[in-house]
C-alpha cells in the first residue's frame, strides 16, 4: 500500500522539479512547448495502452468503457469550466494575460488535472504486477511543463519561493493520496468496476490533452509540436512494450 502512495507522490514531484527549473533557469516558450508536446504524446500513448487496452482486456462489456470515458470527459470538462471561471483559466501558461490567474484556482486546476492520472497509478498496482513505468513516466512528463509555466506566471505576479514550493508540495502529496486511494478502494473490486475507473480516467485525460496540452504546445512551439508529440507517443509505446 505504501508503494501506491510513493509512486503517486513521485509523479507529483515533477511539479516541484518544474517549479525549481522555472525559478532557477530562464526557460523559453519553444522549449516549454517542446516539453509539453512530447509529454502529450507520452500521455496519449499511456491512455491507449495502459488504460483503454487494459480496461478492454478485463471486461466483456464494451458499454463499461464507453460510459466510463464519457463520464470522465464530461466531469473534467465541467470541472475545468468552473475552475476557469474562478480564475484558473491561464494555469499552465508562463505569461497569463490581464492578471486573471488566481493561485487557489491554479492549485485546484492542477489537482483536477492530476487526480485521474494518480488514481490510475494506484489502480495499476491492484493486479499485483507492479507499477506501470509508462504510466508513471506519462504523468511525470505531463506535470513538468504545467509546473514550469504556472510557476513562471505566479512568480511574475509576485509569489515568493516558499509559497510556490509549498503549493506544489501540497499537490504532490494529494497525488500520492489519490494513488493510494485508487489502490485501497479497488484492490478487491470486481473487474468491471476497475475497467470503468480506467475508462473514466482515460476520458478525463484525453479531454485535458485536447483542451490544454496540445493547444498550448502548438502555440509555443509551432508545427514542430506535431513531430514531438509523435515522438513522445513512440517512446511511451516502446516503454509499454518492454514493460509488458
């Protein structure tokens, strides 16, 4: 059980690493866009091979996957909409416009982005086969650019180092707890429920990638983002194949 918390916390520590990089270095928009594009490709691969494919293999009910993905997409969409209205619209951007970004809203938005990913890490340990390296790598790489961009924007808004790093540490702990919850609550659950949770997370993550990661990657890096996304997908697929 401690392993589930540890792996979730480790993936969340990418936020601390991203904050440190943003605080210590000057990271250009193209570099940040490249990281985001590569991370999006890794995450799409993880959704395909670590979530949907495995969910399909554990249940004969295709409707479970369809309904789970639909509910996940709708839940993320409405949660993201509410957070945008609360001031988190420009989270994950290094240069928020018009001073509209709110620290608490950015915090909630990052938690919303990260909970489905972290829960899935814990669910992956339910079978006893060990943690999915591809899934942990995908979550880590998706957290990194968001932390870099958000930290840059919040620092520009006047946030001090202690406040910033404290926020990201809190999110990393929440990620560990979400992973622990995924393991603890589903380790004795029927296969259909586990498959439904995996599909729910897949729907939420795909919506997040399409709504946030890809538009920002293209805005920052241009057409090269497409190549980097494909590269990320290929690398993650290779990791999944070796991890199988």
